[in-house]
C-alpha cells in the first residue's frame, strides 16, 4: 500500500524548495538573492526598456540557473573544463554528455561563436558611408577608447588598496572593455580572459548602453561650450559603391594582419557589411540582419545569464565592476568629446565636438544622442550622419582595443 506521507516527504526532499529553505544557511540564500536580482533585471528590461532584447534573456537565464535541482547549468563542469589540472571534464564532449540545456548554449559563448555572429549582423546593418566620406572620424573613434584603458589601469590599481578588491591583468582588461560600449566585444574578450566575470560584465555593459541618453549629455555639455555645440557642419560627400565594397575587404586584411587575435570579430563584422553593400547578396544580408541576429541573441543572452550563479556574482568584485564600468563608459565619452574639441579648434570651428561623444561603439544610439543635444542648442542643426561616422569608427576601435588586450593577456591564461 502506498504511504502517502512518505511519497509527499520524498517529493519535498527532492524539490528545489527544500534546498532553498532547509539549506538557507548553506547556500540557499544565494539562490534566493540571485532570483531576486533576475526579477530586478526583468523589470529593467521590460519596465524601463533597458536593452530589452538582451536584458530579458540575461535575466531569464539568471533565473533558470539559480533554480535548485533544475540542472540546466553546471558551473563546476566549466570550472573543471578551464582547469588544465582537472582532466575529468576537460573537453566539450564531457560538457555535452553531462551538461544541461544552458551548458549546451554556453558552448557557443565559450567558443566565441555568438559574439562573432552578432558582429556579422551588426555589419549587415551598418553603413560605413559617413566614415568613408569623413575619414577624420576614425580619430574620434580612437579617442573614445580612453575609458577602456583608464578603467583597466584603475582595476589593476585596486590591488594597491586591497588584494581582495583588486583584479588580475586579464580581469582588468575584461572590465576596461566595458568602456567601448560594445556588448558582443565585451563578451568576446571576457569569455577568453575572465569567464568567471562574464555575468557581471555583460549586465554592466548592456545597462550602461541603455543609459546612454542619461549618461552622455551632462559630459557633453561639461566639455564643450554653447558656441561649439551650435556649430553646423557641411554635408559630406557622396561615397561610391566601389568604395563601400573595397572598404570591408581592406579593413579585414589590415586589422587581421596587425592584430590576428581580433580577426574573428573584424572578419565577421566586415563580411556582414560586404554582404549588404554588394547588392547581389540581399538574401544573405537579410538573414544576417533578422533571422540569424534574433536566434543568436536568444542563445547568447540566456547563456550569459546562466553564468550568474550566486558564488560568482555575489561578491565585492561585482560591485567594483559596476563602479569601474560606469567610470570606463564616462571616460570613453569624455575622450571622444576631447578629441572633438581638439578637432574643432584645428579646423577653426568646422567640426562640432558633439560628434566625438558618438565615438563609443553603441550604434546608432550614441549618434542619435549627439544629434539630439546638437538640436537642443541649435534647432536647425543636423549632426546625425556626421556622428554616425564617429559611431561606426567606434565599432572598429573597440574591436581593435579588444584585439590588443587579447594579444597582451591571452598567453597568460592559455
């Protein structure tokens, strides 16, 4: 005869609720805390519209990975995978055999497949015409990488305050790349250099990208005068189709030869752009921009959220990453603005320095903010196309910065 009480007791003991409550002191509180954080992130994505396409996936991945007993993501498998002294699970075959659904998703992050495919879609949606018509924009994209290296040195300097607060070189590089305002690049670099920080860095990067309309205008107003913000820029020249086709080919060859570690990102970005510009591969371009981009976004966001387990996320380092991330982003905006001010003076007032703030890689939001601030100061001012030149230069600049950091620190973690 079935003992109903025993059945119910076994059902309770095998449930996640038993772990959450009876094991509260032993670690269940961390799961509860992360579930609460997942709900907050869902609110930011849905209620506040903070990068909802990615934030909702990250938040739901965080929720799933912190439900005890579900077995969707196994952090211990990945810890063993990344430990050369632990051969038990040191292969993707073992992950496929013993992992859960989100472990399978995460393979695409670990192999850098998803960030590269995202860059392919970004390339297919990007028009490099404004950059080609005004090559000086490349300098503004380079200047806007200031925050990347400032935050890197800041993260390393924390070691002087306290070893518990400080970061290693690879970890500091992963934090610094937040300043590039490029989510896929941040994920690409962090996966290779500091995968245990992936959740915190991804959340910080995409949160600050969503807050561009709030973060950038005060910095833009502080570093420019009202007269400079009123400057009207002349229409740029028309770029030929031939130039647009040759450009991605030349950039791929040059950057990949200069920094081989960034060949995957730049190659995918430029291939996507080439598919758009040829005029003969519209089906490929459409797939990259829509179906492929949407599918990869789902897989990438949920896999990144899965890494947000309590033991990795609920640390002092996470708070440090949030603070350093906003500093990196602010300094990158300031670097682009200072580059714009210098260019304004060198050209005797022909360049509006506001386009420098668009040198960060958040396309096209940063360019829109530059245009909006410009129109507030001069309603007849239209800076969008000029700012787009700096904006797409920032995409290239952040990828090059990531390639440089990879070339410096990847040998240390390999």
